[in-house]
C-alpha cells in the first residue's frame, strides 16, 4: 500500500511526460500486486453484478429496504 501511495504522489509531482509515464507504471504495478488489477484471483463461480443497477440484481429488495436517513 505504501508503494501505491508513493507512486500516486510521484504522478502528481511529475513535471515531464517521461517521469509521469514511469510513475504511472509504478501505480499499475502496485495495483496488480494488491490484486486490484489483472486476472481475478478468486473463483467462486458467483455471478458478477458489478456495473449494474441494484434493481437488476438479487440485492434489489435489500436496497429498497434501506433508509435514506443519514
């Protein structure tokens, strides 16, 4: 996690395209190492409901039962 944060700071601090590219490559490598990018490391055969409206998933009734109060 420290490497990811360090790489993100380097992206912000970069002042030329080459150093920015190097910093972005570090961010990508850190995210892959953390499992945020790359092939899925799990295989539970569960359907993927990412990028869908809650109403179109089995979680619709749970979501509709939530309160809007903070």
